[in-house]
C-alpha cells in the first residue's frame, strides 16, 4: 500500500492541495490513498518531489524516505550496500530480490549454453553453478562501479516481463541504428556537401 495519505497528513495538506500539485481531482487523490487506483509514474514523481521522498518510499517499495536517510542510518556502521542505496531511488529495496532473481536466471541461461554445449570439455552442472555463484558474487562490486544511469536501467529492466524486454530491446535497437545512420561519417560528409 502506498504512503500517500500518511505523507499528506504529516505535511498537514489536504487532498485538494495534492490535486492542485498533480493536476488531478481530489477524488482521484482519495482513490490513490485508498488503493482503489494506481498512481501513474509521472504523478508519483510529482508527489514524491512535493513530499521530499523517493518514489519507492511513496509507493511503499522502500522503507527509506530517500538515499540521504539510508546514509544517515548506515554510514556510522560503514555498511553502505550499493545495491540498496541505488534501489531506494528506483524500484525500492523491497524489490531487490527481483533484480537478483533476474540476474541469476540470466547467468544460469548464459552459462548453461556455454558450458554444457562445449564438446571439447566435460563441464557439469556443478561447473555451471560455480560460474553463476562467482558472477553473482561479483554483482555487488559491479553495481558500485557502474554509473547510476546504468544501475537504474538494470534495476528497471529486471522487473520487466520477458516479452516486454524483447519489445523494448527491439525499440532500442531501431533507435540506435537510426542514430548511427545520422552520425556516420559518410552521412555527415553528404550533409556538408549539400
């Protein structure tokens, strides 16, 4: 359940105030508060900005109002988990198991194809399991070293259904190829000569 009503009451705001901020009716705010309808992503971001919290916290996916709160609570112990830190602002740390499950399944599929189809070596399922465990162990360090934009992309990507990932990948491929055509040296030279 989202925290919209709780946050509104903490701020001593009325449903009408939130309606004005988001450009929807007070009835819509009431439906969001009661869980009768879902808050659209752009409205959730507006509300999160208004309350000074993360979208994940607003929607109930995170126990931390924002990354700063997480740092305040954990920095003295020097136990800052990069995955947790990035999840707070994206999918919420409560959904991190979805990311790990997705990554494990991807590694299992990839390594099974490579190891078990290698006719020159006698790899076993145990070899695949070892490779997957090693890859999963390296994930924490990997996330910490990646730019935030890529971490957010991985987190959001991992929550998609398989067919949604395929559709999005096809769209990204099309956009990328179009951009490459526009940026290619032969295309640039022909534009200059016209």
